[in-house]
C-alpha cells in the first residue's frame, strides 16, 4: 500500500469546481431575488 503524506494531494480541480458552484449559486440567487422584486413592483 502506498504511503500517504498529509497535505500532498493536488486539490486544484476540486477548488475550481467548488468556486464554480458557489459562483453559479450566487448568480441564480441574485437573479431569483431580482425577479421577486420585479414581480412585487409590477403587482402593487
């Protein structure tokens, strides 16, 4: 079995995936809030 050295794993791909996920989550959240505000202004 290979020896594992703590902290030696390359996590660049996982970090890019996580950053992409967070970016899309923020964009979708802001879009949803914008749509809700627009709907509230139009229906009042």
